[in-house]
C-alpha cells in the first residue's frame, strides 16, 4: 500500500542544533503514566540465594508485556515416537547433487514461541536451559534458541525499587496478575503501521525492542546524534533504505539516518494486531508508523486463557476424514501455540485459537481461514509449506494415532 503521507514544507521554527540542546536538557518532560497497568509483566522472582523480589518485570530492554513472545529451542518433540518408522523422517532434496531443501523433522531443535501471558512459571537450570510450566500445567524443556534464555531480568520490586537480576542467579520466575493499582510512570507504544501488505493497528515493538514511551529512537542528523523518547514521536516514515522522516508531537520534523532504528538494518517491527495475534513487518515492507494513544497497556494476565488440546478434522487427498485430537507439524498440539507464515514481507504469528481451517496450496503455501472469516494466503514457513512434518490424529485418548504426511493433507478444520 502506498503511503498518502505528505511531509510539511514549512521551515522548522527551531534548528536541529537547538533541538539537540532541548532534548538533552529534558525538554521532552516526564513520560505520561499508563491509564491501566495490567498489561505489564508482573511476578515474583526467586534467586538461588533464596531471596524473592516481586513487581513489574522486563526482559533486559525488550519484552515487557503479557502479549510479548518468549522464544526458545525445544529439547525434544514428545510426539516424534508416534510417527511410524520410516515415515516423515528428514529427507534432503537434491538437484544435480546440490541440496536445495529439507523435508521432515528432527526429534529436537524446534522453536518454541509462547506469549508470556500463557506461561505460569519458568524454572531456570544451568546455562540457557529452563523448564516452562504453561497455565494448563504442560511442562516444556527449552535450551537456548534466543536471548530470552540468559537475559537479565529487571524487577521493579514493590518495596525496594529496581533491581537487575542476572539469569544465572535466578531459580524461579512465577508470573502473577498485575495489580490494577500498580503505579507505572510509562506508556506502551501503540499505533498503525502502514505496509505494502495493508495496515496493522495495535501495540508496537519497534526494531524488536522499543515498546515504552521512555525507550529511545536513535538517529543521526547533520548536527549530531539524537536519542528521542518514543513517547515524543507522532510518526515515523521510511524515507529510503538508509533514512527515515520522524515527526514529533510538537510538529517538528527530522530526517534521521545512521542507526538500525531508522534504516534497513532495522530488525523488524512487531505489531500486536488482535486480528492475527502478532505480525512482524520487515523494513522492505514498512511505509509508516502513526503513533496513537491506546488508553491502556494491553491484555491482562487473566485474559490469556489456559490452552486446550487441538481438536478437529483432517481431510486427506482421497477425501477420507480423520477426526480427533491433533498434533500439527508433529509439534503444535495446543490452542496457545503459534502458526507461522509470511505474506508480502510480513510474517504472521497466529495463535491456533484464532484459526478455523488450513488448506495446503501448492508446495510452499496454505490458505488459512481465521475464525473471524478472514482468509490469508501464507507461505515461506514450515507450518504452511512442504517443510511441515505432517499431522497426527488421535481418535480417542489411548488410541494409536493416524499419521498423515503433509502431501496427503487436503484440509484441516479446527473445532
């Protein structure tokens, strides 16, 4: 979608040099407090020394809200042994002796993606290992795979204030509902991101990091480097691969370059659009962010319902139906888990709870129909293409499952 934004032609009333001075001396003023703090992460952290700290949480300078994603690498696939021997195994695809693709699965190494609001507790082990206990009691062993394991966890303790806890000193993190009375002096970043694949509106994590009004957008001008509070920004527009046009709340305009906040080194822009869960917008697809005031900090911990097993009907290419409990891609088996796919340089991360049906379309794509009725053609990820390891269908608990390889699947309908 082409942006309809037109930059102001009037000259700035204050020079860039003066702006540097104003920002450096606190011109931006104090950050506005959140109207409703219940979207912020909150919990109790117990250290190896036996001390406990309770309050608002943040994973280093990144994740801070219940809708943010915790990532890790699964130690094992619990359903791998249910696949018949000799089927669904990893197969290298070669053309003229050169490996161009891989099908099937391995028993470990799959990526875990879970919203913090779906997790009850994290027990930390040596190195980057941990055990996640989900709200429904499911336990998942993870080992590395992202900077979420091994990160410094910041706690704004209700009594003693801010403390930064190194990962290796932590024993347990227990998540708790955020008190409605919690005093928070920052706001969450929210707005509409315009892309060539359409507009997405929701809570924003800029460059996969900045999500608070006090987080900084860095960039260079002809007068020097600026570090601007995200809460003082009205809009950001991609000007080229190497620069952006930034409009402040007071109307002043700046052209910034020289950092990954404002050029094509940007790691991606997360938008928690409630239609899809979370989308990740690449710099190539990004046109413009229009910052808005949400009036709250997002879904509370209690709004993330405990996950349930996936149930539904799989129709194979011969028209035969298989109904029961499902394990999708020999990995995802619960409603809180995430289906991944791409469309026009936008990556979709959709909880299975939002999905009505999935239909393979060709070798590397699927049509995904949401419970809202919206249809998406997604590609480029194992969940929706030939890299899918297949589906297990358990007719009843205790029964032997039926296994269907991905090229046998015509349609998946979820209850």
